[in-house]
C-alpha cells in the first residue's frame, strides 16, 4: 500500500475535487464519511483533511468528528466548514450570517507557516461560505486574511499539538484558486511527508498482486459492456489470473448501431475469453410499450440477471463476479447524512451477487474515470476502446423517450449513428466527454418536396466534462451541426426536426431520463 491522505467528507460538492487534486500529485487520497475515523495507527496514512459542507457549525445538528484523536496522531487541514469546525471544536468563535461570501477574493499572506511556501504575498482564492470565524482558539494564529475576512487561514502555534494543524476559509481544490494545488502540495508532501509515487504503473502492479492473492486459482466471470470501465477491469483481471477469467458480453438490443459486432471484434486482440450473447428479443419483448424510465431500468436489470444467470451456469466453476465499479459509484452509495434521494437507479445491475451466490471483486473501485483511462493506456489497451464515450447502462432505452418500440428504436439508432459518425470524421468525438441522440415523443409538421410531413424530433446532446459529475454543453460548430441535421432529416425517414441541447449539469443531467 502506498502513502495516502484521508479526507473526511462533510458533504461538500467539492470533496471529490480535493481527492482528485491530491491524486494529481501522485499521492493516493481516500474519501470516508466524517463520522468514521481513518486508521490513524497506519504509518501509510500521512495526514487528514476535513472537507467543506453545506451545513453550519452553529446549527442545531452540526456534523461532528473526533478531532482530538486526529491531531494527536496526524497533521490536519480543515477546508471551509472544516476550518470552521476546527475553530468551534477547540473553543474559538464562529458566527452565522445571512450574507454568503461566494466568489473570488484576494488572499493576503501574513505568515508562510509551510502552507504558503512558494506562494506570493497575495493570491487569488475562491470563497464559498456563510459562516465566519470571529476569533481563534488560543492554540492557533492567523496566517492569511482578505479585505473582508480577517481570518482567512490559520495554523496551530508551535507545540500546541503533536502535529501541525491548518485551516483555510477558501477552497484550494477548485480551479478558481490558481495556486490551490501548490497549497495542497505544501500540506500533503511538505507537511505530511507523503511520498508521491502513486502512478498508473504502481496501481497496476499493486492491484494485480492483490487480485492474485484474493482470487488464487479460482475462476471469475465479468459482464462486459464495451465501455471503458468493464474493459479495463477485465484486462487487469486477465493480467492477474489469465484463462481463469470468463467474459460475457450481452447484446440487449439497446446498443448503438453495429456496436455489438464492432465491440466483439475490438476485444479480439486483448487475449480475453469473450462469450458474446445476443439477447435482443428477450429484452425488447419485455420492454415493448414501456414508457416510465424507472420501469425500463427495472425490466432491463431483471432480464439481464436472467440472461447472465443462464450464461453463468455454463461457467459454473466461477467463484467470483467482477464488476467495473469506479470511485464515484462508491462515494455516492455512502451518503454523508443517510440515504440519498434517488435521482435515477444506478446503472450497475443489482441482484446479481445474491442471485449467483458469488463473491464480488472490483479492481477499479478506487479510481476516477480519467484515472481508469490512464490505467487502460498503461495496460496497452488501444485508444479506440479507451477513448469510447460513457454510455448508459440501460442503453438507448433511456434515450428513447416515451414508449419503446422496435420501429422507434430503429429511428434512434440511425440518427445516433449519423451524429456519432460526423463527430468522428470531424475530429470532435475526442473533444467531447459524451454525445448521443435522444428521440423525443413529439411530432411536428414539416415539408419535404411538395409533401406535408408529421414526424418525430431528435435532440442532439454533447457535453464537456472531466468525470461526469458536472458537465457543460459542447460548443460544436454551427456548420457541423447543420450538416448533421441535414443528414439525419434526409436519410432517416420518420424524423423531420433536429434540436441541440444547450443545458448544463447541474441543473440538468447528461441523460434525459
């Protein structure tokens, strides 16, 4: 195990960014709930960070953690709410205000105190808070301020605790704090003395060794989707256990045009035991006429379990089920304050482990999506697979708004194929995070030649993102959009109108359902 930093999550929208920035320093970072202490006796745990939070330390039910135990054993950095809670915990004064400070501010560094080593006397930072620190506990001293905040950053006085303690009222993890990464580096590497040797290659070596110890000479089955996560997971497993890995690739009829055949062909050079299964009719028969997106997901999940169960019986020597779960899935399944509100059912199929009575193995559960891609590249997986856009688990069923039918699905596949083909030819496929067409349950009047038409509308969606947690609509050239629109309308009989989705996430989601 490499050196690592533990981040206590108090529910901030930026918590994942803290982990990402630390990992960019080639130091592993883990996120755990605020009320669960890391293993502070582990010499590889080099320090602890307290995240921000939408809650207030002055509220009726502030989120609390055992800071005394932490500072006795590890260096500690509190960010925003974390800094306020540090102040509150050690008997300083924090007050609430109806006025929220949100946006850019100019930080005036008054004392380096290691945290600001290599940072100028003034630096731009990003604020996002409503509570204010009025006075520090006697164990701390001010190290930075802004024009409107006397206490923008503080540190523990010499010998106040067994380890150095810092708090900042701003967010060093966001790009709006230009020198934020340097501040985090000063804490993680300078103060905590963490070794920055966590790389794709070291992850592969460590993971392969762990998989070999976990699995031994037993067999593993994995459901391939053609996507990046399951592909990289399969290649990692193949590197660890070789022929004992069995890969099942199910065609649910909801893949893109020609995708099943293309993906099977692309797997040919990866030395994977791939067993393709065409279950198109099994899925589409069950989905015929279904409109509700949650019902679509549940039907797909149920039928997938039935199909996968039948295939697993063919490989009944398997003792493990491998899944391409990645870190955002893990984090989002552990809500800070209890069960999260369901926005939409998770794309991983529930019920398989119980149904098949198999142990779970998840080789990518500690990686973000971009890290998965880097690991895939280091494993030698070709760019056509690594660079594939994310694709929803329920496939085109949730891009086919309204009732599912084979005829409407055909229209969507054809329109989507034209859209993606033009993105590839123009070079824009690799410039966007995810793209696809959505068939709306809306018809409109059109004119083709001398004839009146009354046909469906297609919405095109292309977004830019790093990890899918937030996304901005991609600014595709007007002439490219015009060409795509003309080709769809001219070549897909049944569609006479094309629109482009220019909404961001949040408040919208990337998928429409």
